[in-house]
C-alpha cells in the first residue's frame, strides 16, 4: 500500500497492547487459526495482523510461512501492509495480482515480501471496530475462489471472539461468578474448535472416514443426535455421509428439496438454525430421518465456487437455549473444512473411476485370447 492510496484508519490503539496483541509472543489459540487459514486457502503464507496506526506499523500476532527477516520481526511498516485497507474499508480485500491492483500496486510488500496475491477479511475488537485482518498470501498471481471469503470470515470470527473475550474479561465489572462462567465457556469453545479441527487432521484416515468423523465430532460438540452431508440435485438431495447416535446409516437416502431442511438451504444459500421447532423460521421441514427435528443447525457447502450441498446437525428434542456465536463459528469452521476436503474426495472418485475403466479394459483384452493378453502383459 503506497502512500498515494493510504487513508486514515479510524481504530483506537487503546487497549490492544494490554490485550497482548502487540507482544509478538506465539500463542496456540491464534497459531491454530493461521494454520487452518493456510489449509483452507492452500496458501504459502497466513497471517493475523493487528494495525497499530499511531506507530505506523502492523504487528503479526500469528504468522505462518513468513520469509526472513519479517518472521523474526513479526511486524512491518504500513508501507508494507495490505491489511490496513481491510481495516480502513471494514471489508474483505481480494487481490488476484498485486502488481495490477489499483489500491496496492505500489505497495512495498510486493517487492520486499514477495506478496503477489492476497485475500484478507477483518477481525474486530470489543466495540465491534475493525482492528486488523486474517489473511492468506500467495507468492504468485492467483485467481482466488470467491467462495473462500465466507470460509475465511468464519475463521476470522474465532479470532475476533478471542480478542473480544480478552477485552471483556479485562474490562468487565461482572462478579467473579460471571467471569468464571465466561472463562468456562471460552475453554469449552476452544476445546470444541480443536476437536472438530483435529477430526480432519487424523493421520492415515481414509477421506470418507474423515467426513464421518467430523459429523460425529460436530454432533458431540453441538449436543446433537445425528448429522448429514447432503449433495444437491435438481429436485432432491442425496445423503453422501451420515452419523447417528443410534448407529443407523442414512447414506444414499434421498429427500425432496421442497420439504427438507437441506432443500431450504439450497434455495436461500445461507445458514439455517433454530433451537425450538415451534419457533423455526421455516415451518415443519424434515431432516435425514424424514421427521421434523426439535432443534437444528446447518450450513450450505460451497465447492469449486458452486453450491455443492449442505451439512446439518439435528436433535429430536428442543434446546433450552438459543445457538451462540461460538457455535456459529464452529459451524463455519466445520463447513469450511468439509468444503475443502470435498476437493480431495472428488479427486479420489475420479481416480477410482479411471481405475475401474482400466480394469474393465484389461479384462476385455484378456477375454479376447492369449494374443491380446500378451499385448497387455
């Protein structure tokens, strides 16, 4: 970002240092989110950047893949910051080719940090003001999939939640009991987030089992009985992976889009949730058991820039409380991980189809007799 494009940033520096956001000390709670960002975006570099405008710098609270000497400094001047524009505009910044982008083409990060492509979304402080950015960076020009933005926003909400919780714990005059409850909720949130992330990082696990494990882990995290990943068709949805606490499998079952919860998400292309079916915004729609659940939470899945299907978690009973922001953040992470791994599943299915075709061809040759078999051998 050259000075010709720099605009004042309306953020307050007060409190960010006291929250530990400028101390450059590695913290796993933030490092796990940069690792997740790099995985989701298949990026060389992922950063959590906090803008310190009064001191003309951006500080990296977490950095993955940053080149020397910046990896040691963990900060740059604003002359090397794309993230300041995310804060100034309070909006995502998508840069496919930095050298040709009108806002950042003269930014020194292009030369000194080899930033050629950038995708960043805001992170927020206690009062809802943008304080920095979560971003992915590539060293070559790249046409970013626009479907990555909602996935990145889901991860950024986790960063914001951590910042806001720290601020609330520091500034709140609540009783010790309320503070203990907030801390308990925070610990539970981090445990749940870690469990769903690790479900996809389990080594030597077939990709199909990864999907089933994330459904099981997500169901346990949300306190739900069952879950499904659905693939959308024109008039119906097919369950490709399922989990049920009673051990039943619903895979390959089909549901009409006209009366199903997944069909509703296909039409609106947005998250759907309710804690009490009597207050559901969509009426009596069915889940994978072909019944209306008492409580439900689900999200559409964007794969290859297109709507692929949905993921949903349901329970026969109603919840005693509404869904929380932390739970929505976890849902966003789960949906992002599933959508990312659908790429791997698609490639595996393609290879399997090729293998089947090859074996069929070999068998046909062998059936024709020894002469043809000798050619194959």
